[in-house]
């Protein structure tokens, strides 16, 4: 592999093949290589993977289950939003699922390539996209609820990153609105993700 993009969502590093765009998981300790790889992490990690993202992720993620759960969270807090802000929306799998349920969606993502995939799929669904970093964005008018799903918040590597994201989300949501998000905890990363690696030297082959 002559070059790569690097994405970190746990203490392991997800190395994306620059030739084909498929991810190859390698057991590299995050703390050891962070100072070296941080600049690469903050560039555009999905610029090649975007065209494979949906095909790869639907094998491992129960997106309908996630969307059902988020809707139940709304109900638990007696919230009935009509407009939802989806932070780090990527290719918009849950974004579009929610739009098909009647929600008016606004998706924010820093990857134009990922947003292009979303836009190619949305058809006439009520979905608007904003190309922006979730740490530094604005919306034309406040929405009723914000979401950020499937550990996307773990891409924010410092407390300052989190504070900036929360401030933007607060400004983008009406008073009393919800911000529903999930994160991998230190315990979860250590116990469930820290040693769970699977990789192959064969290009485009994931075990």
C-alpha cells in the first residue's frame, strides 16, 4: 500500500487503501501514532471510500433499528419534531430513512464526496444538505431536534472539539429541542473495540 487515508473512531486505526478506497483495519495503537497521523486524520478520509460506504456499512449496522430507537427517544421525551438536523450525516442512510417517515431533514457533513452520494439518492425527499464541519456550522433557521448517530461524535478528538460542536448544535436547535447522539466510551473502546481488528493484505477483501 503506497499511500493511505486514516480514520480514527477508536484506539485502533482504520487505514483506507488509496488504490481502491476500501478500509483495511490494522492493529495500530492510537496513542502511539496519533501525533504522526493526526494531520492525515483531519484531511478528507472519505474522499475515496464514499462510493463504497453504503455497501460496506449495511453489512454491520442495523440502520432501521437505529432509526426506530431514535424515534422512541423522541417519544420518551414527549417530543414530536417535524424538522431534524443530522450531524455528520455522511451518505445519509438514516437521514433518508427519517425523511421517508415524514421528517424534514437537514444533513451536515464535512465531506463533499459523502454528501454527493446522499444527494444522488434523495430524489424528492425533504432533505437539505450543508457542507460544513460539525464543529463550525450554521443553519438558515433553527430546527426542532438534532441527531448525530453511530459514534460520529468520536471523530472529535478533544474536549474543545466537543464544546464547539455542542455550541453549534445548541444554536441550530430551537429552545427545548433535543440533541440525540451516541458515543463510544473509554470502557466500551477498551473492552469491546480495543482488540477487535480484522484485516487482509488482499486489496478489497475484508474478513
